[in-house]
C-alpha cells in the first residue's frame, strides 16, 4: 500500500493542473445535481418498506387518510372561544373556496335541507324531548324562550343567528344525544368548543397528502394570509386573548417541512465553521492552509451529494445531516496528511519529498481509518430501515470521497500554491495541545493510568442495566414542537387522547359490516368500563348502531301516530307561533325548508347506511369508512394523557378484538413501532457485529500482527462500553434514529487507536507516540466532536441524540487512545526492560 500511495502523491503533484481540471469538472457536474435533491421530512420515510406491520399501517393511512388531518385551533385565554365562532366559519369558508381544503368542518350539526334524518341519532331521552318540542304547546313555549333570550341583557351576539337558523333549538337535542356532556353540548351549539371554552376547533382535510412536499409548501404559504385576513376585522388589540395554532398530523408535517431544511442548512454551516476554526486556531495552521482544507472538503461533499441524487434522488430526515458528519470526519484525513507534510517540509524537505513521505508513512493509517469508518457506515445498509440504509450508503460514499479528495486533490492544491508562492503553506509553529503532559503521565505512571481507566470503565458499566429503547414517535420528533404541544393541549381539553390504536372491521356488504361494527363497539365499551382504554372515536358519530336505529324507528312510528304531533301541519304551526311572539317572517322560505327538513326526519322509516352518509357533504366520514373496501375503523385511545400504551393494555385489546372472529383487525402506530422496535434492535446488533468483524480484518491487514491489532481495539472497547454505561446513567435512551450510532462508533472510534499504533509500528517506542501523533489525534477527535456534536443543536430529537451519543463515544475512545493505549504500551516496555535487566 505504501508504494501505491507514494506513487499516487507523486502523480498528483506532477500533473497537478490536469488533476485540478478533471476534479473541477467532476465538482461542477455534481453541483448541478445537488440542487435537484428533494428533502423528505416525514418520519415514515425512515421506516422499513417491506415490514408487515408497517405495510398494514401504510395501507390503513391510504384507505382512510388518517394522517391527512389538520386542526386549526382558535384559543381564548379568557375562555370565551365560542365568541369566535364567526371567525371559525370565515376561516373555513376561505379555505374551501381557495381549493386548499376538501372540507373545513367547524360545527357538528347544522339543520339544512338535504341533510340526513337527524332523528336516527337520538337516544331515548332525546326522542322524548323531540316529541314534546314538536307539539303545538312545545313550539309555542320555545318561541317564548327565544324571545326572552334575545331580549336578555346577557344575550350573546350569536343568539339571533342561532335562533334564526334553528328556531326550535332541535340542535341542542341532537347534540345532547351525541355528547356525554349534554349541558356543554347545548351551550356549544354544535361548535367544537372545549369544556372550559378555551379552544374552538376547525377540522380541515387539506387537498393534498401530508407526504406531498410540494402540496405542503403550497398549503403552508397560502394558509398564513388566509388566517391573517380572517382575523383582520377583529382588531386584535381589542381581542388580546385570541391566538390561532395548528394541531394534528398535517400540522406536524408542515412544521417539519418548515424547520428541517432550515436547521439542516444552519447545522451544515455551523459544523463547517467550527471544524475550520479548530483547524486554524487550535491546530495553528495558516489561513491559506485553511482555504485548501475548505476546498478539499467542499469538493468531497459536493461529490457525495451528487452521488446521493443519482442513487436515491432525495435525502431523508437522517441522511440530510450527512454534511455535518463528513465535515467532522473528512478533516481528520486532511489533518494527518497535511500535518505530516508540514513536519517534513519544515525539517528541510522540498514539497514533493514531504508529500511522498506523508503518503508513504502517514497515509496508510489514514486509509485504514477511512476504510474502517466507511465500513461502519456501509454495515448499516443491511438494516431494513430506509433512513439508516440511505445514511449508510451516502455517508459511506462520503468518507471514501473525503479520502480520495485528501489523497489526490489536496496534494495538487498544495503543489499549485507552492508554485505560486514558495513557503506560503506551512508554519513551523506546532500545536502541542497538552501532549507533553499526557506523555509524561503515561510513561512515568502507566500502572496508575491503567488502574484508573479500569475503575472508570467499571463505574460507567453500572449504567448498562438502565439502558432503554424509546419506540414512541415523539422520541425522534421535533424538539419543542408547537404543533405537537398544541395537539397535546387539544387532547387534554377535549378529553380525547393521542397515538390511538386502530380497530378495523370488514364486511361482505354494508349490512354485514354494520352488524360487525356494533359488536366491535360493544367490545370497546366493555374495555372502557374496565379502565383498559380511555375512550374511542368511531363510525357511530356518523351512523348510529343498527340496534339503536331500529329502536328509534319504532319510536318515530309511535310519534307519527300520536295525536299530540301533527307532522303535516308543522310548518303552519311554526309560522303561527313565530308571528304570535313577534318574529319577522321575511325569511319565510327558510322556515319552510326548515320545517320540511324536520318533517322528513320524522318520516324516516329505514336505517341509515354508511354509504348514504358518505354521499353527503361531511367528508370526515372518510376517516372512519371506506365504501370501496366495505371497511370501517375505530380509533382507540390510551388512559395515559401522553398517549403511551403499555404492553399489557395492547395485549388485552388484541385478545378482545381477536375474540370477535373473522373480519376484525388491530393496527396503529403504537403496534407498528412496538413491532419495529424488536426488528431494529436485532438489525442494529447484526450491523454492529458485521462492522466489527470487517474492522478486525481491516486492522489485521494493516498491521499483520495479532498483538498489535488487539492493542488497537483496547481504546475502542473501553470507549464503547463507557458510552453505553453513561447513556444508562444519564437516562439517554435509544430510538429509531440514534441506534445507528452504535455501528458508526465502532468505525469512528477505531481510528484513534490506528493512528497511535501506526506511529508505534514506525518508531517502536511508546515515549514518542504522543509527541509525534498526539496533536493530530486530538485534533481529529475535536473536529469529529464538532461535526457530530453540532447535531445536538438540530431541533429533532432522534438526530440530536445521535450527535450526543457519538460525541460521548468519541471523547471516551479518544481518552482511551491518548491515555490507556500509550500506558499499556509503556507498561509492556517497562516489564520487558525489567525482565531483560533484573
């Protein structure tokens, strides 16, 4: 290898102009591809594509659009959200008229011609209330109450609108039948208002999918002016309690789409600046050297991203941070090669001789380090998780690109610079970085260093038992996510829940499906009574169970035969009562339609089917019913306010649903993530073992001696064990993203031991190791920490935690390489000397 690398350096120097032209052309071509890369922000793009639980969840999302929900939340600090019902209506109309939304639902029930027979939704108390209300006496009494409400000094500005649209106040009866809290249902007038009146909701189905980035961008850009225009007339200074937020899966997708590209860009710039500042001020290199290092790494990064476009056409949430990773890793190769060239040049060699020596003596260790690192990245390709797979391929290619750029482009750039102005590149100032102190400690007191290291490793190992894997989506999601916090607030205010399980029901036809759906509803009701679940949302809010409908139809038949109610003369009776109490009949046609709608509802004689409801304007039913598949779902919520399911709860529900027989199923994100948790842990262990075996072979091929190869692994093993233990002690859990840190740390952490043993193999003395390569090794560790550590600032927990884990691991492996490994070598030398000279 030494001869090949020496020859390569010689060719890059001799033909530096041709080398720069060729690599410049490659860089320009790659740059033209970089601007075409699409950045995917959806967590689903990170998960396996051929996993059964994942496939079921994807199919469910496609069939019912359960992840395409957006909730616009109108919040009132003064708890008078209902006062903003006109605002909700205005926002909903603007959204639907703009074509941005398929529907915008802000009221559970509005009595208009053409709606479904509301009578089928009534429970027995509601049916009795309706019969009393439709008698001549009941109608007259309601008109009297309406008049009192309008004349009351406490009347709301909306009272007149509510009375005009529903003079008999039928809405309150229907809502009381549908709601657990009849008093709140009546007070809300059908608007989606929380029990404490602090929140008013608008449920929106955007026209595009939450996975369509272009659609999300259009929606996000168009939504802001719509909201601004809607509240413009309210004069916010007169309504300081008002605020508007977004919740739901689509809101989280909007937030990720807005935040991730910006944070990835800022992180790439931050890591690049940190790495180059370390190179300049800590490693004490001249400005021109910093510029050459910048060009070397920038070209490698552009080549890498160009390759990423050709292979995948996109970056996902994990692979998007590859730039920061490669800046921290790629500078390592520049540090060692450039540092050796500088040492040889200041010692009296010419540039060509300095480059040849660096390529022959130092570059083999650099190549070994790069190959072990790229091997670690490539090893995670075997996982089925798309995010980690893509990261492994792109970062593995990136490491090779950084190595190639350092071995070919950097010598050519140095030669060109030296030709332009001799002596401009190198400085005789050396950055010792405390290596003299470390050298004295490890050579004079190797036993103490070894003992202290073993003690620290054992102490940290006590944390291994506390290691956990967090399979919840929140563990990888955005930090301080406004959309998530608003979703949690809505969940608490409406006593709903998050992260539901999904029960599916499939039938041969609508009647069969409805019969099964009622059985499922009874089972869920039992689970709720037992305290296993908090509650559930089902098709019942759109289509009452068949047994309930049949009971209601019998009650309607009795009501029609009652002498107290004259359905035929309802319109005349209503108008007469209105006139008697002084109401204006200008909108007589509206009252005719209103009365006709009530009469039609009273004449209902057949059960309502999901297909009939699906044909109405209420698009929300699509989240519960799919006519093509003759399939319906119910969303089941956990008792935990945070949406955390226990294994026991999920097992109990699964047993209950399986006991219902064929045609029933159970899925949902919690089940999917629980299944994937086992899968990713196994695959990550396999990837780590593959990485370790390949690294062992590479290291042995480099040193051709088992003892030296074993010594290289001492700081890695110590650092790896210490990292896992510290994670357990500080409560840093694994998740679907940061678990990739384990195989990566094997490839990154081995490099420092390789550089130490490379110098030991060359000079044969432990006393000079840190003096020769201590500073470059420290510099490599610092730049890697800067590159990966900068990920901790990214506002997504999975990425940030991966940066923290690798940062901790690098510190541990670096300490092992600078203290433990030299101390062991010194201890061996002292024992050999004592045995030779008794």
